[in-house]
């Protein structure tokens, strides 16, 4: 029922966004996805990542057949594009096979096998649809929010020491290598998330069921809910509002070498092309969710999660895409969504007072951050010694409660030891004796 409800809600959102995009003379997520069955895909790696997520429910033989079919179909499309002189892009084959898996689940499978295959195909299609939905949301923010609130976030950012200006100068001093390296990490965050998701789902084909909670669920929820906040708090980022990228629309060309002057902030108009996608920082939210979902992995996986979080934060600030205030809101946003999803992952079995308090606390802190950025920025800039620590403490309170509550959930979900079995390290005495025998 939950999968059906999620599918119906996603379908309704897709239809609504399709009509909204057509209102502005653009194609929406449904038409863009359908066009990629034949026309040149915009993101081939994303389509193959969606296929890879679907393949976690298949046997190895079925995976090889699916991969060969996708590569073969792409080979035909590449030959046709080469013949007509079109751009040699790929990804059509992955989308065709992904659609084929969904059709096979409906027409050829029955019972639990049908449910499992449809869940796998739905997960892959949701990843593809989520990317299209995000693109349409960004278009809508640029068309419907003619004015931006960067003056408020830039003023409030003084309480944190203007980290984007500091990081921008550091990245500039690092030269081409540092810039290219951070660009690579920043742009490949979806690939890193797909790899971690595949790591978490690697046993699905054997166990014939999905884990109760995994990264892909949180990743998709953040991507679907985050743009709603963009509509309420439109911000374009320091490199656009106060840098050369903003052109004639920029309030000043001072980023990253000169701090903007502190005055009475006010909304100012911006172009209808640049997305208002800064508050909260979804790259920070996604990197935070990737970090917390790698904590139970192997040591290389844990190190990779920590690396991607640090590098993503450095890139978002160092390239002027976000203010420090955006990053705090993004981290709180991610922890609150992940906690709510995890608490409801097993049919509301984990939902208790602790889950309620954590969700309410995270939501309250998130709203409080946005309200303070909007209505108290001058006070925050005038008293950084007070408001800077308060902002960090509010964020740290959500982190602390998330860690405490989820550790309690982990302890409750661990299997009970057998009666009479005394634990010796990771094994019981009975297990040790059986192994020796």
C-alpha cells in the first residue's frame, strides 16, 4: 500500500509539473523522459544508474542479459547518430530495458516475484523521474520568483564569518588542480550516491526483499521536497548575486575578495534563467545523507562517505554556489527527513516518542533557521559572537539527537542472544564450539 501510495503521489506530481512546464513553453518531466526513448538523452550515466538499481532484484544471468540488451540498443542508436552526424550520446538502451523490466513485472510475474520486480523497476524509474522533476522545479523557481532574498542570507552569513568568501579565496589560491578536483567531486555526487545505494542493496536478489531503509529513499525524498522550500525562500547564491556570474543582475561584483556591505537587506530582481536553488543546500543534504548511510559499511566505504561530505561542503562554498547559512539548513533538512523515513521504514514499527521528538525538533530548528535568516539578519550580522554560536548549537542539537535516537533504534533491532549462550567477542560460546567442530 505504501508503494502504491508513493507511486500515485509521484504520478500526480509528474502530471502537475508537466502542465506547469508547458505553461512556460518548456517540456515537463513526462515528455522529457518519453523523448529520451528515441532522442538524445541528457544524462546517460543517470539512466544506467537507474538500470543498475533495478538490476539488484535480478539474478546474475538476468543482469547479464539486461546489460547486454542495454548496450546493444545503445550501439544501434550510436550507429544511427553517427550516420546522420548527431551527437554521440548514450543512455537510450538503459531506459528501454528499464521500461521492459517494468512491463515484465506487470505482464509476466505473479505474487511476490511481481512485487519485487516492480519495486526494483520503480526504484530505477523514480531515480530518473526525480532528476527530471528537479529540472522542472528549477525552471519554475526561475520563472515564478522574479526577486531573490540573497541580501538576507548574505547579511545573516556574517554571523558565521562569511565562509563562502573565505572558501572562495582558498579555492582560487589552490589553482586549476584544486578547482578541477572539486568540480569533479561536486558533479559526481549522484554517482557516489548510486554506488552507495548499490552497496546497501547488494543482497536483495538473494534475500528477495529490500532492506527496511536505504540511501536511495532518503536521496529521492530530499530531491522531491527540497525544491518546495526554494519557492518559499528564493536564493541564487553569492557567485551570482555578488559575483561576475550574475552579470548586470548582480547586486555587486565583490565575491570572493570583498565582503558585501552590511545594510538593511531587501529583495532585488534577478533574471528568469538562474534557478533559485540555494536555500537549503540540497548538495549538503545529499552529502550528509550519504555520510550517515556509509557509517555501517566497510572501512573504505566509511572513508569514502566522509571524503564526499567534506569535499562537497568545500565545493559548495568555494565555488560560491551557497552561503554558510544554506549549509546549516541543508544538514538539518537531511537529518530530519532521514529520521522520519527510517522511523516509518518498517510499517511505523519504530515510530515512538523518540521519533516524534526528533522529527518535531528537526522541523522546528529548520523553520527557526529560515525565519531568523529572513527577519533577523541585521541583528545576526551585528552580533556574530552571539548568533554564530547559536546557529551552530541549534544544528548540533539536531545532530546529537539524531545520533542518540538512531543508536537506540539500532540496539532494538539487534537480534537477541540465545538463552545460555555467553558472548565471546563477536561470537557466542556455542557458535565458537560449532565452528571448531
